């Protein structure tokens, strides 16, 4: 990893901690994770840093839209990178899922689940949003029923 990318990840964790602290969202647990990630960062354990970033992204994607927007504001303030970057990654993944018509893993499942919640709660009067929610719901149903119970 390059130094610039490394700094982005670490700043992102700090921004998330600040959000958790300011909004009283279990900051003590976030601080514990932050300290572990900081130690991994300092010893150059990028596998762990990347795994935590993936978990953090999953949490952000599943957060209610109001919380997500606030988290993005903290990340933007800390890193200087606009929230559109984060939303762009999220949208790109959702568009890829729609295009291929299937979910490949649990991370995508939770991303789709969160998007359906958003579409149904915020944009219930928007016919395009409802159409997208229905398409995603069908894809999610296929994924969740593809597991056999033995």
C-alpha cells in the first residue's frame, strides 16, 4: 500500500470514532477497535487493516441513511475526500449486482438489504426507486433461498 492510501484508512477510522463519540454510539467499543487497528497499521499488518476497513464499510452501508450521511461528513472532514466517493463505491457495487442479477456473498447481501430499506422508507413515492427496490428484492430472495437447510 502507498502511504497516501494508508493515511486515508487510518483517518477514516478516526473519523468513525469521532462520529461514534459525538453521537454516543458505543464509542468505547469503537475506541477498542480503533486501538487494535492503529496497532496493526503501525506494524504494517495490511491484511488486518483491510479486513477492518471492509467491516467498517459494511457497517456504514447498513446504517440508517441519516447516520450514514453524518458518518460521511466526519470522513470527509477528516480525509478531505467527498462523501460522493463512498456513495459512488456503494452505488457501483449495487449497479453491478443488478446487472449480473445475483448476489455473490454476504457482504453484498447486506448491502442490498440496506439499499432496499432506504428505497422503501425514503423514496416510497418515487416509481423508479420502487422499481429498483423490487429488482433488488428479487435478487436478494434468490440469494437467501439458495441455501439448503439440512
